[in-house]
C-alpha cells in the first residue's frame, strides 16, 4: 500500500487546475515567481515546485511543519510523503487505524518505548553509515524518511528526542536520512526539549508554518521567507492500495499447531534421534545460514524464554549479527527482529504473549 501525488488535472466541473491555481505543469513553471504582497512577504502559487523541492533529501535533510489545530498539518505531511519513493517511517503514538498508508509506523497505542527504541536504532545506523563512507568506495546509502508526528504531544515521554533533533540538523544529509517533524509551535518544548538547537534549526531547516488551510509561510535556509498558496492537497494525494483488516486463517493456524505438536511428540518418543531444532541447525551450518548467530544465542540460553526486546538489547548478539549479509534490516536490532520472526515462522521457536522459547 502506498500513496502517490496525483498530477494536476481537471476537476469534476471541468475547470482545470491551471485555471484554479494559475499554474500548470511543475516542469514548466518559473522557479521563483513572487507576487508582491503589500506590507509582507511575497506570495507564490507554484506549490508543486515548492513541495517537490522540500522533499529533496540531499538539499534539505530536516523539515519542520507547525501550525495551530485545523490548519492541515497531517494533510500536508501525507502529500509530501506521496512525493517520496524511498522507505518511510512514521513515529506516531496516537496512530489511528488506516492512517499513514505505505509507511512503517512505530509507537502505535502510545508505545513510547518503541519510539525510543527506533530512534536508538536510527542513531546507531547513522554511525554505521558514516563508517561505511570511510571504508566503502562510492558508498551511497538508501534514503530513509522519518516523520515525527505531533512531536509536541509525545516528546516528554521519550529520552532520545533531543539527540534525534541534533542529528537531523548535523548528520542526516550524508547518512541518507530526512526528518519531517510536526508540532503545534516552534519552541524548544514543542520540539522535544531541544534546548541549544535554535540557531541550528534556523540555519539548517526548512520551516513550513501553516497559517490556514491552503496557505503557509515557508522559509528555506539562507533564503527570504514567502507565502505559499495551494489547493486542497487531499485532491492530489492518490491512494494506490487500501488497507484491509488482517485475515486470520484459523485452519492454517490449527494445521501448523498440529504439525508442530506431532513433531514434538515424535521427538519425545525417540529421544535418541536428533530433534527438529538439531536437524534445522545442522542444515543451517551446512549452508552457512545468516540465521546461525541468532540460533546459537537462543541455544545458549538452554531453554530459557526471551522477549524480542531482550534479544535486540543483547550486546553480544548485536555484535554477532552486525555486518552479516542475508539478514534483513538497517541495524543490528532490526536484523535480530527479522531473524526471530523467521525462526518463529519456521516453527523453530514458540511465541506466547510476546515471549519466545526454543522448541
């Protein structure tokens, strides 16, 4: 599922978007056509050109959107995300089902610990990317866009907000990250207690202050601010796929459970024969499977259960999977999470209420 920006087209009444907004294809628009606004900033209506420039990670790794309630902050962010084709992660503890299509969402259900965990992974991944810059010729990292939705409401519940803000202003560009922060106001408190970053924010961030629906004051770094007028962005954000409620196939679950119980019964009846775990591990050793570090870590626990968080926070395990080719994830913690889920899917570990255990 994903969202894409719709091209400018005629509306239902037959009136063209060019007529409505006084502009046509973004490729043919002038780069900076100000209209003199008496007593204030110049006004522009080349909104597509402006927003396409905003999402250029190489030029602007940090974007800040703020405004009072009802000015269209979420709608604006959704439109910007529709212009982006790379990986998109949204940090939103107040997530509503069906929102942020095409994005990974962290912190659902006020899970602030998950947000802190992701930010920690993000900061570690940035360090890893800089290390690759120093050792890998022509290294070009995959771009990741991170949205901090309504930062004002949840920053006080996390511990890494200030570190994340500072990194977005100094380290994100070369590491291939872009942050889009959303808040009610432009104060240190609203920005997650990011004291000491005001000058960095003013000099290195794109500021989009939403004045009303369809009207914003935009400031690019080292450029004069201007007023941007634009239409209802929901009309230009296309939903490519629809999020459906998850379907639970109880028949498949029962069949998988019966199959696993049968294997366990066979192992109990023939104690001298290798267990399912031992057979699976032997096969992984034979092919040098990237799952081996996680397999061995679980095995060394001698039957003790563990949570996903415990596994991801184990320093020895993180060191073991770091650099392993074949594990999906941008960081050691992400690789561990992927490996655990694969082992569970293959019925090599059991899971009950978030606790895992070797079969």
